[in-house]
C-alpha cells in the first residue's frame, strides 16, 4: 500500500494552534491527500478511490466462506475491480494457504464494526511487528510444529514475526453450538492469562498479535459434516471471541489459529475444507495477514500524531454480504450513515441466520450470486446505475413538483436558464 504525504491535523487561532477534534468529518475535511491502495497503476486524479467491504460472518455455516478460506476467491476477484477492499480473517484466512493482495486490508471483526460506526479509523502500514502467543495447554510436539511454522514464514517469506510467548496458564477453550440461533460459540476459561501474555508482548513494542490456543480434539463424527462441506465450523465462534478480546483491550491487529492434532486421512473430502488438511497448523495465513494489517486509530492523540493518512467509515462505497446476515453491528452502522454505501446482498450465500434486510428496514441491492455482486460493484465504480445494465429496469423519471396545488402552473413553453 502506498502512503501519500500528509500533515498533522491542526488549525490556527489567535492563541496559536489547537488540535482538531477526532471524528470522520474532520478527517474528511482537512486531509490533503488520500491513502492509495489502488489496484491500478494509472490512478485517475479526478476521482477518489473506490472502497468496498466484503463481509462473511464467522461460525454461521455460510455456504461460501464458512469453511477453509473458500471466500478467498471472492476477495481476489473483488480486489481486481475495487481500488481498495476491506475484509476480515474469516474471508482471507485459508489455513496453510493465503494470497497476497496489496489493495486488500486485513481487519479483525471487532475492529471492522468500530470502523463502520465511525469510532475507529484504519491506518495503513508498510510492516507490523508481529508477536505470537502460544497457549500453555499445547503439547510440546504441537508447540514445536507451530514455532517451526513461524520460523518458516520468517525465512521463506521474510515476515516480521519477532518473538513468541507462552501463556502462564492453559487457556482451556470450550466450544458449542448456540441452540437458539445455530451459531458456533464458546469461551476460554482463563482470558486473563491471554491478556497478560499480549500485554507482555506489547510492552516489547509488538503491534500485531497472532494467538494459537489449544482446542479440544473432536470425535471424527462431530466434524465429518464440515469435512464434507456441510454444517458449521465448530471452531469459528470461539476464535472470534478470542480475537475480539485482544482487539477490544489492546486495539491492535489480532487473529487466531487453533492448535489441533491432525485428523485421520480421508479420501472423501470437500475441496472447501481441504486447506485445513494440508499440515499441522493453520498459522501461515494468520502471520501473512497480520504482517501488514492496518493499525487501528481510536483517539484524538493518535489521529493528531499520525496525521490524516487513514481510511474512515465514510470512505466506503459498497458493502457485500450474505442476504440473511444483515443484523451485525457493522452492517447496521453502514446502513444508518447519512451517505450510506451501496449494500449488496448475495442470496446464494445462505447461513443459519435469518437477519434479512427487510427485518431491519435496510435498502439493499439483492443479487443471486457473487458474479452478479461484483458486476454491480463494477457498474457502481464506473458511476453507472446498475439497473441500466438490465432489461426494462429503468423506469420513467419521477416528478417531485415544488409548485403548490393552488398555484399557477407555468406555461409549457417557458424556458429556464
């Protein structure tokens, strides 16, 4: 990503310079240059960059994006159309696999919600200082496997993974399905141990954290549906809880990779789940994503210190998500903005949720699949009404007369300057 020159946010008064209060409007008004993470080498200086957000909630059995990085092709395709794509680990992680995309921002889900609400901004970076937290409950051989992965990414990819720490107490992860809504959820019994480990790394100048917690090994029958590309990822709900906890408390990029024993080999495996069968860990994609994930700016001091080379929620032009997953904090925040982005709902991507746009009174564009969704984004970016690309979707223009019903009507021959 390219950072353009910027100046701190100050304005002059009779008594000297005073800092501008942090909010989206001030950043939009006072910044001189925009962040560039464009997919094009020939940028159009007369148009601002087009930014799209791609959301697939985790742990809800999404038909696309509910398995092992199977929404990553959607992100890759969208990134070839939009100048900047903002998405989250559930979309971009594929266990042992990942795909570098310079115009895609890797943003944890809790941070993405705060960004949508206008409370946090995204500060692009060239490189983060990544630290690794390992659960004390991980067996020695499995711990060594994860450390070997970290060293491999440092040597073969040049990733800035600087040091690791082991928690002072096993985290003791528990997971289950919420019977009310069918979502994967759970808890860690010792969150304080995780927070102490992250705090120690932050004191050593680490500014992005990968967490590896030991998850209970399931009976093969419990995960057989998932391996066949059906059902729900039982791990995903607790993974989100872990990363949310770290991001909420430390306001730095974080993502999680579960530690599990390798499952027995099967000849019958759905391609959507296959990425998790390739090795001993799911850590490579997490370290790759965190290496240049944007930092989160959350207060007045940070916005002044870092100037205005950042992306705010009001920069978003479009949001793409499953049609029955419109109830999240981030989606509702985008939908309630004064100049709200185009919200595109994909009907083919079904989840266990029933949060349709009609329930929340959200005006959306409904499309059948991601082919259509990205076509709508291409039209929107070009400044073209997407309806004009379809047969008989453009109707006669509406009238909105300001002339009172008892007033004289101007002659039809009147010419207005």
